């Protein structure tokens, strides 16, 4: 992948790491309907990776070699992948977004605010549903929402998360923890519900994706944000705030 200088009147060129994947096809369809963007696998202004954890190292190397920003939408990343992203962000602009839906990222902010205002007697549970082919569980978005909930409690995701309640010795729910439930089936594009429950009442904050078009629209908003940005690690929150400014 090479980078040629782009003039202001030209569309933003996107190179897709996995053009034949679910998100690759969705983004290509969105680009076909928006003249402000173009798919160019050889000359890109922004690299977009919605592939698999095994590909992240090569994608980051490509972005650095071509000196172009990169949107990483891959989920299921391990600590070593996150460390590599942070290292690469010293050289190019990067957005790591487990979910590019603008609605989900607004929900993330609402969850953080809600958990910061509600006391420890409010239990936090996160339910997520996806299509039968999704491999990682909980989803990257569920973890994103869990991270927001933990931040509202002034703690970390690792401290509060409980991923498996199946054991030889059943036990009551641990106070203050965050539980997860994952459902896989059919062609569900994505549904997430954060449940805040206490004695006598319950709050549910949720988001339902009826089509991958919403993720593609968010991805294009992130691509537009990245053009011309200095090296650094950005988030969809930055994209939302820039659009509102």
C-alpha cells in the first residue's frame, strides 16, 4: 500500500484489510453511496481493519510503513495486541473501536454516568446477543460497556468483571461485580443491554443494531476524523465530540 498526496476536492481513500468480511462488505456498500469516500486498496488515506486478532500486527506495520492513520475495529484482542496498538500510536493516528456505532458509543457515556451516580447496592449485569458465527464472547462491545461501568465505579474492568458463574460450588453473586451473559444465534447483528438492578427496581440501558449499516456509517465518521490527525490513540468519543463541535 502506497500513499499519494490527496487534494481537498478528492474523496477520502480507504484501504480495507478484510474487504470480503462482513464489515468490509458493509463499509464498501456505504462508500458506494457516499461520494466523499472511495475504496483504494493501493493508495489510501486511511487503513481500516475489521479482521482478526492475528492480523493486527501486520495491519499496524502497514499503516506505519505508509504513514497513514488506521481504524482498528477488530474485537477479541489480547493485552499484547493492545500494547502493540499503543506503541504504534506513537507513530500514526489510531482509533481502536470495538464498536463503531455512534449510538453504542453514546450509550457507553450514559452507562458511565449512571454507574457513577448509583450506589454499590445497584448490581450491574450486561447481556449481549450476536449472530451464530461470532467467535469471541463476551463481545468487544460488552467489554467496552463493562469498562464504562467500572470507570463509573472508579475501578477497572479486570477488578469488577466476572465472566463465568458455572462452577462445582455455586455461590451467591459477589457484591459490586459486573456479570456478563452471551447469546449466539441466527443473523443477529448485535444487541446489548446493561442492567442496573437493586431491591424493588431496575434500569435497563440498551442498544439494538438492526443492520451493519450503522457500524459502516460510524466507521466512515471515524475515517473522516482520522484524516490529517497527528499520531496518537483516539476513540469514538473523540469522533462524537468533534462532530458536535
